[in-house]
């Protein structure tokens, strides 16, 4: 697995968390994360910064479409009622699933599950897996009908 991409996804999640909790725009959250919170002992590869920034930015830009997909896939929970980290992992992965040149769906889902294992709970891992599998299937059906 590409460790650079995994680290970039972790950074994108942390940027989105700052954006969500801090109420600032995604550009400011990105600057704060990389400027003040990136580990000093860890050199910042350009690829990590670029991918994380683009993924966080695109997730915020496509939020209405992403949240609609999430809401259509779950019957019991609107996105705003989910735990913050779980909601952000779902949004991040859904954004990647919507992106035509992104990694294959199975890779995106696996990466989201790794984020959930690191930043959330085992119950969340199961929930996120089921949700993303449903979203992936829905998108595949929509794409095959076009």
C-alpha cells in the first residue's frame, strides 16, 4: 500500500476535522494543519501536502452531493447526527468514490477502514464499511445506467 497516500488521507481527515470543529474555511484549516500541527520530526513530502489539500478541498466543495449520498444510503442516521470523525471519514471516502480518476473502490474503502481503525472505534469500522459498500454499489449502478 502506498504509505504516502495513506498519510495524505490521514492529513486530509485532520484538515477536515479542523474545518468542521473550527468553523473556518478549508484553506485556513489546511494552512493551520501544515503550518502548526504537522509533526516537526516528519519531513513533509510535496505529494502528501498536494493530495491531502486537494482531497480536503474537493470534499468540502462537493459536500451537498456527498451528504445526499450518505443520507440516501443510511436509513437511521442523517450525516449531521453521526459522530464527527465517522462522518468525516465517510465524506472523504465518498468524495474519492465520486472522483473518476481516484483509486479503485475497494482501495478507497480499505483506506477509509484504516482511518476508522486509527481514529474511531471497531463499531465505526463496521458501520463505515457497510455504508461505503452501499454507496459504491449505488454509484456503480448509476454509472452503468449512463
